[in-house]
C-alpha cells in the first residue's frame, strides 16, 4: 500500500488538530488510521475470518497519544513484580497422548459434515476445581434438538430441556483439546475445547469439557458468529473468565512463521493481583479478587521503546511486534504473564527461549478511552473502529467504562 506523503500527512494532522480543538474531542486523530489489514484466516477454514476487521482484537494500540499509559499501570506491574518473565505457553508436540509434553490450546476446524450427527449432548455436571463453583448453564449457549443441519441456538441453556442441549464436539478420536488425552475432571485442569465450524463461520468454545462414560460434560459453553461483533450479556462468563472468545487471541505458528500477526493476544495473571471487576471488552470477572487489582479486559502493551532484536527468529519478532502493536488482553486467571498459542510442530524452541527474555517491566497497561469515549461506542459490541468521522452534533460517550 502506498504511503501518504509527509506533506499530505502533516496537512491532515493540522486539519484534524483544528477539528479536535473546535469540537473539544481528543479523538479526531482516529480518522487518520486506515482500516486494519486482512487477518490471515485459519488454515483450512474455508476463508472464515476471526471477527470483522473493525473488531477490537484487530485494532492497533501503538499510537501512544491515542492510547497513553494507564494511570494505574506502574502500580499494577509492581503488584506482580517487574522482573516476572514472559512465558510462551505452547509447545511443538502435536501428540495428544504425550500429555506431559502437549502444551497450548488447539483449535478444531471442521465442516458440519465432519461432525457427529446429531451433535453430542452436553451436560453441565462438573465444577471449577479452582474455586469449587458449580457449572453455569444459565450463562452458556447450546444448540437445541437433534436436527443440527440448521441448529437453533439458545442462550441460557438452563431454559433448555437437558435432553436437547447439544454442542459440536468432534468425534473423541479426532478431537483436539487443551491437555491432550488427559480426560479426568479431577486432575486435567481447564481442558478448553475450541471448534470453528466452517461454512457457517461459527465459533464454539467450551471450558472444562470432558468425555466421561460416553457423555460430554462442561462447565460453560459459548458460541459466536464470526461475521458479527455481538457481545455476550454483561456479567456472563464464556470459556474464559473474562467472557471473551479465546480463539481470536491465540498465537498460531503459521502466522508467526509468515512474520506478521495482525491481532491481539491473551494473557493470564494469578488471582491475587486481579480485580473483582471487569472493563470493556471483557464481560465477566472471577476468583477471589481485590477491588484495586488489574481488571479483566485490561490491555497490556510491550512498550514502544523496547527493541526487538533483529537477529531473533521471524516467529519471535512477529510475536514481539504483535505485543507492541495490538497488545495482550487480560483474559483469565492463571500463571503470571503467560501467553497462549496452539500446539504445533512448526513452532521453534528458539522462539520460546527468545521471548522469555522479556520481563513485565518491558510492558505497560494502556488507557483505551479513545474507544470507550468515542461517540459511536457501544459496550454491547466488539467494534472498536469507526471508519467515518462522526456526524454533526455527536459527542463522546459519557457512560462509557473506564
């Protein structure tokens, strides 16, 4: 894409500065930004993209004037420890039977014809082992009935006859799950199952999904139409504690190897440093959190002044650039500064060693009021890019989250 000349850019900057002064807004600079670049779809996905290009996960946050350091950034980082090292939480093994070496969260990309017919029933019979809370069918989505050629999707599965609740789990012999072949609810952790159904371009995600005695059970199940930007109801969880989708925030070896990652990542921290509240785009919070901690949905950015060594692998440089340009969203309770990706034999072990050189002191939390005070902002949408200037008379949102 041809870059605008410096003269044109300078003139545009002068005009927009004048507009900002006249209108009293701090957001005019936003309209200088081009629409985000095309996000490489999942392999074999039939062209499904992971949400529209205006979605928040696809927006750059490396403009420090538009996205300054959050006022609480230093305090939050000190609460964790600035010396904490980044941990790339994925591995090179794709052999699910070798549970001790199978790291990461895999994605099942399937066509409807490849799924069992009808789709398996799902029950909500297990508990979250971390806090012993009961499963949440009332905050879950499920397909209804045996006819899954055109499934009817229900939010709040507690209102659906338990015999009619279904989820598109692939056949146990082909399914890929976090934790691999580990299938014991008492010891196998989160066991996320992620399914992208091609054709319909629908994402399904389950938390603590286990196949026990011929039946599927889960703590929570969720679905998103990848062509839309609808949020979950505020206060509802998802397969992630923040109520966010997992799949669009995962690192994938194919995009890292190509040298360009065009989306944000997800990051976890321990319960004791997290807040008992959430901020947009998160919809939920969890755990025994503190009121002054890091809210779920907060955005972390690799500081712009941190150099990414030129001699690093293309994968490591791409991950570093993504952390600077798109950031990392606080998505779940876990180990401090863990970032997640797919297990893939194409990951380089050198990449992971290089990324571990980053420390939390190399990062900062970001103020995102450029989005949340935009006159077109809607907390019930994932949209964070508005390509046209606001209409005359529009003013920044006054009831936006911080």
